[in-house]
């Protein structure tokens, strides 16, 4: 009898979850083409580490001379809580991997667990903000088919720096068009208090163009100019990255405020439609 009740409850739970998934629609605005939900994390898994079937971690000091050490499976830096993913940057001088790490944070990615060629990628988040913070939502190619960065492409769905708190940045990097050679294609828009309110950051990636959205408004678009893979290497699957950097080449451009830590980067959901 106990087993039968358990099975019945599990069946009802499964039906409920399936129904909830089917009811999820893209945030208002954007194309009517990408409406089928193919991957998501609503962070409903209680309190604890993120779902390891969906997320992997970067580890260590990774790029851009940033100050944070990215940790793995450390709940102080990445955890689910109250239906959100919380990525926290800390000035905690923790002993990790055999050394003191003055500043810790986390960078999660879906490589090998969520890889997509085109679609709508949508993230609802509330951002951290103090001098030095640099949260981002971005995509990289699963395989570097055309060579190392930036030849195989990078899609920056959202970037934010603490010294410019009421502005959101959107960029696309390719071999021919990127900031390191002064040909970057990107824009920024005003967004009051993104550290106090949730906003939806999204891209809609088509075969020959990509559109960026802030809430229900299209704010940027890049077209394939027909110049080959050097300008448009976006014909291969990409994976998603959610990271919270601190300091570094851009985040630390006007200094850092260690007293402003800890800071939380709060992600309500991640959804992919095709």
C-alpha cells in the first residue's frame, strides 16, 4: 500500500511538472517563431547546490585579470534558494584548493548539458552592484570550429559593471568584429536599478541575424553581412554561461570596493525556446 501511494504521488507530481513546463511561454515581445520550450531551469530544487545534470563549473582564476577565484560545488558561492539561483561574490579569504583565496565567486555553464544552435535564450535576473562587480549572461561555442577566441564567436546576452550601475551592455564578438581590434559590435541601454528589480535578458538567434531584448523591448540587432565565418561563425551549437566576476580588465576599471562584498547575483530562471 505504501509503495502504491508513493507511485501515485510521483505520477501526480510528474503530471503537475509536465503541465507546468508546457504552460511556460516566452516573455512578451519578440518573434512568434521560438515558442517551444526545449530546456529550462526554474531552480525549484529547494535549498542546496545547483542541479548538476544541468550545470557545470569553471574553476580558479580564469580570465581578464579578475580578482575572484571561481569555486566548484561550494554552496557559499552558488546555491538554490527560494526558487532562485544565487551566485555570491565574497571577500572571505577562504582556504580552497590548498591556498587562501581572498575573493571567491562562481561561474556556471551548460556545456555538454545544454547546447543549442539558434533559438530564444531568456534569463530573468536581479544584478549585484558595487564598485568592481561584473555579472554576465553569455554564450560560447561548444566546439571552437573556427579557432580560439574570438574566431568561433561569443554572444553576450547581458553584461553589467558596478561603476556604471544603471546601464546594461549587449555585444557580439567574432574574428572580424571584436573590441580587441576596435571593431566591436554592441550597444548599451539605460536600465534604472537593475540591482533592485528583476529584468528579463534575452537573445533571439536566427540563421542570419541575432536580436537582443531587455524585458519586452528589442534593443539591439546584428545581421550576417555575408563576409564568411570570420564575421559570422554562428552556425554551430553554443552553450550558456552565468558568471559573477569581480574586478579585472573591465569590472575593475574604476577600482573595486571590497567593503561592498558580499554581493548576490540572483537568477530567477533560465529558459530556451526553439
